[in-house]
C-alpha cells in the first residue's frame, strides 16, 4: 500500500500535528502501508519525511520514495546524494513537458499512485508572495495544495487532512 504527502509550503508545526502525523503513519503501516511518496519544497513534506524516517527505525521494510518534479535525468553523484535520504527516486514521464506546472503534475502522479493521501490543507491558506496583495489573492485561488486536494477528492482517494 502506498501513501503520499501533500501540504502547504508553510505550516504551523505543533506537537499536536506531529503526534497526529506519527499516529496516522503508524496506523497505515499496521493496515499494510509500505511505501511513502514525497515531493519537496514544503514544510509539511519535511515534517512527514522526518517522522517516516524515525518510524523506519522500528519498521525497516518501509520505503521512502522521492518523486522529482525537476531533473528528468540526474547524474550519479546527485542520485547517490538523494539515496542517502530515500530508498528510491524517480521522475514520472507525465512531468516531461509540464514546465512551471511540473510540481502539480508530480502531485497528481503521487495521488494517482497512492492508496492514501495525507494532506495538510487549509482552505484559507494564502501563499506569501513577493508581489502585490492582489496578486497574492489571485495566486491563492491556484494554490498547488488546493488543486491537489481537489484532484484527490475528484479521484475518490482516501484523504486524511491533518490541518482539520
């Protein structure tokens, strides 16, 4: 069974969130989860990776997989670097021509290939941008996490939203 993680770049990391994520991951392992898919560039991904890595000490059979949204072809030194943190890494072919939306394609690939999707999705979240407030509000409507959450719902995936 596969599990993916998708969340906002910035999160409010609390002990309650850490405990909920830890307990959720353990429960899914007990239901048969063995593979955990990660993206990058979000505090939620980082927290999920830290917790899965800690749990891996007890359950060495679980695998951490880094799904790249860039660098279709990587050299051996970079691959070796990534494999210090993950058991596998790959670049889905669906991302090849996605351009600036490669992270969205990556998230959709992870969702499509997961039995459970663990989110940190706040419907009121507004990404911090270095542009005007009007632009920030416009971008918030296109939040990558929001789009991924809606996609997972449309695909009738098992969603666990730890923001709630």
